[in-house]
């Protein structure tokens, strides 16, 4: 099952996409499927037909793991 992530790249705008598994401490690259901007628009520096991008880990500042729709529905606001 793909994991939705927000990848922060050095000197670039953050990229939303899906990865198959979280990178380990020895990984040198990260493959992001369906890369797009936060507002779901295409990245201007990629061709329209690109479906996956491989970035070297030394360019990645940090990665945020986004919740799935099921997780968002499980944890809701509780009013006391």
C-alpha cells in the first residue's frame, strides 16, 4: 500500500507524492510516484508524462508522512 508523503527538497518547493516504503538509514535515493505540488498542480520542472521521480537523499531535508483517509476518519475532534 503506498504511503503518502510530503518531501522537502533543499532549495525547492515541497513535493507531495506516494512511496512504496519509507527510506532506511542506508538508502541513497528515494522514488516518489505521482509527484505534485501541495495544491495538486503539476511541478513546473517536470514533463507532463512523468509518473515517478528518483531524488538522491542528500537533496532531501526531511520527509513528512501524511495520514491516510482511514486514519483521518478514526481520529476526530472530541468535544467535552
